[in-house]
C-alpha cells in the first residue's frame, strides 16, 4: 500500500511542474528537477524495524524503486 503512495507521490512531483508537451517531444518534463535523482527514506514496519525505500529517477524517463 505504501509503495503505491510513494510511486504516486514521485509521479505527481514530476508531472506537476511539467509544461504542456510539444509536438516534437511528447515526453513530459519537469523544469528545475535535476536528473538523475535519488529519494530515500525509512518507513516503519509492523515488526518494529524500518523498511528503507529508495526511488531513483533517470533522465531517460525510467525509474527504479527498491525496498530493503
């Protein structure tokens, strides 16, 4: 459940600053967002130990999401 929230939040950050796509480049961009970028954080787990989440955003419109 939290994974969807983190991915949704990251997508919202990228899309929120996007100007309308031009005909020559249909991919959305986010002015001011320096890519590649990495976002990390720990979320509490039921066992008491935290779960580390890491989201990597790449300039070629790909991402990688890891939990450890």
